[in-house]
């Protein structure tokens, strides 16, 4: 099979590498245009582009997916199958182009957590299980017929970054298995069940702000689900404090108002919530690097 791979971040690279390592013919890669980043605003290439260049695979970087020159270039590869992982929403003229269709790998057990941030929302919502799914693209996002899926456990201590890496590697195995099944015509795709109430919309700043009126376990899950990026946050003496790791201690007789904090100025800083205390372990105060709470307290006097 001639395959065109469409993807951008590290999550997609693991699958691209696995596809190549298992002998599939990736004739081209489609990824995001280079963009300025960092202090010097130098052009940065995507993780997928970097890997593709190392493997001498042609790279296409359309600014607009409906650009006629890009569509024509894609047609010239006479692709049998396209694989999409962590990329933009495709117009029908693109996903309907290959004779065998276009396969997507999604980091959830569909139909649960359709959308842009399935890993974060699974942790935020306190799930104990998620997974990956492969499916054929069709008009509505993340709704195509399922080819394969594989479950992954979410432990109580796991954050979104750790789950990301597990799903990235699991997904690489599943996408290879999917391609083998398609190549051998040994698969049976299954229509997704009805829509799920568990959704995974794109994360915005308002999703990251901690509401101390919530119960402690929900706050802790939010912090886990936003760690290491983009980071759940609160305000501390007029400055933004991102929290990446914490403990929750239940206290149903707590007298403090939600959002009030206590500290010994040396070893602990804790915030009151609806039903106890959130004890901060790893944080980043605006203007400072990320550090453990005792490091922060040694260099920043709270209340002074």
C-alpha cells in the first residue's frame, strides 16, 4: 500500500516510526507549516516534519487544506490509504481521495471523548480507563466506523503527560495492527454507538482556572489533567500560580473559606476547598521556573 501520513506533534511521530519500521511504504507526509517560536521567534518545524526529513520522506505543508496546488500534489502520489494522527480537520476532498479511505487514530475509546483534548478530559473527569481507537474518517468529526480499539488503565497518580506517553506508544502498536488488517482485508469495521455525553473540547484558559468551591478530588483531577500542559492555576497574592502536582486531604469540618491558604513559610502551602485541603507539591509562580513547593517557599515570602 502507498500511504500518506498526516500529523504534527510528538504523539504522531511514534506511529509514523512504527509504520515505517514495519515496512509500510510512506510516500509523503503532510504536516503543519513552520511557525516562529521562542525568544528569537525563529522558525520551528513540527516533530513529524523533523522525523520525515531524517527518513528522506517528502513533506507537504499546506497553509490551507483546500489549496488547489496542494490537492493536486496529493493526487499525484496515487495513494492507497491515508493515516491521520493529531492533525487538522480534513475536507472531504482530502479524506475521500485514497481508494482504501483515510484512517484516524484517536486517543480515547470512541464514542467517548470525541474532540481535541481526549487525554486531558479523561483525567479531569476522574476516569480509571481510556484507550485508543482507529476508525475510517467520514463527515462528522470522530464518528467513523471503528476498526480496532485497545484499553489503557488510568492510575490515581497518573497525570495527562504520563497518560499521553502511554497512549502514544499503545497507539503506535494499534495503528500498525490496523494497517496490517486493512492490507490483508482481514478487518471488520463497526459503527460507533450513539453519541456519548463524555466530550473532549479544546482547552481554553477558563478551563484551567481552579474553583476552590469544588470538592477536593475534583480539583486534584483537574490539576492532574492539566499537567504538565497547559497547567491548572490560581492566584497567590496577585500573581498566577500554576499547580502541577498536589495531594488532597479530606476535612469535612474545615472552618476556612474555599480559596484561603495556610503555610508555615518553609515546607507546605495548602488551599482550602469545599471539603478539605489541597496540599501543593509542584508549582510555578509567574516569573519563576517550575519547582517543588519547599523550593518556592525558600525564595518567596508569602504574606510579606
